[in-house]
């Protein structure tokens, strides 16, 4: 293990100045200080650790980036509206650039229903007790590793959503996190649905300039109450020089449903931990992931479906297509606690290699401590079938058009599970634009 080091622009003095800018309540300042102490004490991860053995971050240097600054205003007019928000009648929107909020809106109708939605700083100022009740109370662990501690100490941007008991939010809510030139995004998105509530949330990230470097160290906390239903879409579409580290955690209550769709298209390197805990009987989660890589991209996703209670179901389906010299790592785990009988868990990863130099590592796993369960997993890796390309070209398509159809068809099983047509089409078009022709 390398010795823990303090980076000058992220040291104690810089941290204290950063906290002063935020002007937050003492309870949150204390949480940040605890996290910063953990950040200073922890080592940077190395490939000697099982968690990181397939992901090399030696090219990452924190000193190249500075913590977010809140001294200047952001002009919303210069910012994009987001890929997934096009054609969607949204009920509220939060847009941030380099951790600073530019847009924060919610419809009067939702306000009248008691729904709270907005950028984190605004909601904290107006509903501090509610934020205190739920922040870091789900599955997110500020002490998981050095990146988690860094996020907990410095997080800014992101959004907070609270849906009261039995309230059904019909219009989707949209969150967009942007990075500018050499920018830093430390967004924390916290979603809370009380018992019997229902909502659809669309979150996405993007760079203003795909050729500029950036650093994202973020977290998502999802808390779904008993008999509540959440449809959650999360698109990672950073530029090709962005370092992306994230903890994405959810917990699901009794007879509740979490439908989570994620797309990972951008970044130079991504290391994401996506965990869902099924906390009470009858909880259900369905997670569908689309990964598309090109160039020398490296995307690493570690998933866990944790069955803590009996009679819960989980279904994780990931599909990855790889071009050029890119690489994906997917490590999935179905974990069943003692007493979580009648568990029904399934996980699967399918990989499509578009070039000889791309590589996909798939490591599904089971950790079962109950004896009345049905848990299965699978992984496949294959190349594009030349006969399919020939068949399409014989009917007038170019090779590039044929490749696009094959890749789109490969992802169709995931696309079919996305209930919002505009989101389904936008994600499909985003992938199709990246597919190139190969001989």
C-alpha cells in the first residue's frame, strides 16, 4: 500500500476555506470534517487490492484539479438542456456546472403536493432537518475508500428529491451535472420516496467540451419506502478525458419496486460501485445497464444485489459493446443474508467485442447464507457475426449501417425495458452515433 499523502490544493487549510464558502449548519460541517479526516488517513487504492486489481489509476493525479468554487455565477443560457430531457414534459429540473447550480426549478403543482425537489444547497437551507434525517443514512458509506471520503468531505451540486407518503409524481424530474474545462464535479443526488409514493427521475452527466479533462467523484443515494415505486434513469456521458469515480447505492422497502436503467458511454476511466439492498419482504429491483466503450476507455462496474429479507426478487442485466482498444470490467455479486429465504436473484452480463483489441472481463458471483433460494448468474462474450453484416449489405445497407443495426439490436433487450420512449430513443441514438465501421 502506498503511503497516504495530502495534496496541496486539497489539504486541511484549503478544506477549511472550502467549508467557509458553503456556510452550512454545524451538523453537516461536522460530517464533512469527519470525512476529511478519513480522506487524509486513507491510502490511494492500488491494484494489489481485489477491488482495484483490474483498474489502473496511476495516471490520475488529484493535484491537477481544484475544489469547486462558488465565487462566480453560471449563466444558464450557455448550458445545454440535456440529452434525455428532450421531448419530455418534466416537472422540475436541476442543472449544475462544476458543482455550482445554474438551474433549479419545480412545478407549482408538485409543490402543492408536498414534493421537495431542487439543488442540494437550496433544499438544505429550506429543509435542513429533512436533509439531516436522510443524508448518508442509506447504503452510502463515506469511509468505503479514499474517493468516498473525498466526496463526503467536498460534495457540491447534485439534487435532493423528497416525495411524501402516497404522493404520485406523474411528470419526470431531471438532473444534469456538467463539467467545463478542467472542471470538478462532486455531485450528491439523494432521492427519498416515502411509503406508497411514486416518481420517475432522470439524471445525466456531460462535458461542455469532450476534449477537455475533468474529474467526477460523485454519489447517488436512493431510498424507496414500503410499497413505493421509483423509475430511475442514470446516464454517464462525460467527455473522453474525464476521470469518473462514483458510489451509487439504493435500498428498497417492503413490497416496493426500484427500476434502474443506466447508460455508461463516456469518461477516460470509470470506477463505479452500484449496490441495491432489499431490506424488507417483497422488495423488488430491476437494474438494466448499457455500456459502450471506444478508444482506450476503461469502464469498471461492480454491482451487488443484497437480499437482506425473505421473499425478495432482483434482476440485473448488463450489456456492453466495445470498440478499439477499450476495456470493461464487470463484477457482479448476489448476496443473500441468513434468513433471507425465498430469495429470487438473477444477474447477467453480455459482451459484444467489435474489434480484436477490445477486452471484457466479467466476474459474476454468489454469496448465499440461506438454503431456500433461487439465485442464478451468467456471462457471455462474442464478436459481431460477419454473416449478419453480409446479410444486411446484400439488402442495400452499408457496412457501417449494418454495424449500427447489429449493435442497436444487441442492446434492444435493455431498451425495451425503458418505459419513457424519448429516453429510449435518445440513448439508442447516442450509442449509434459512436459506432464506426471496421473492416
